[in-house]
């Protein structure tokens, strides 16, 4: 429940320091250990870096690719 809440706060734009304090962690390092980006956040990050490539892949389903993540990115 705490992890889910933290991810929702992170996705809503709340900074990691505030989330860390809200969770009662002793420091940011503890919070960073648990702050794992979900697939939506990863897609948003890729859209910021590769807007042209990601706009054409927006409605595609992500599937496993033998070439790993770099192979998948090249396939877009």
C-alpha cells in the first residue's frame, strides 16, 4: 500500500524529497531504493527523449524482444 501510494504521488509530480518525508524514511537514499518507475513513467521518459519515435509507437503493445531493451528501442 505504501509503495503504491508513493508511485501515485510520484506520477502526480510530487518531488521525491516530499514523498520521502511523507513515508517517514530516514533519508532520500531509502526512498530511492523503493522508487521504481512503472511502465507508464518509463514511456513518458522515452517520449521526452525520443518524441518523434515514441509518437509513432504510442498505441503499440510492448512485447519481449530478443535484442533486449536496446533492440526493442531500435525496433521502434
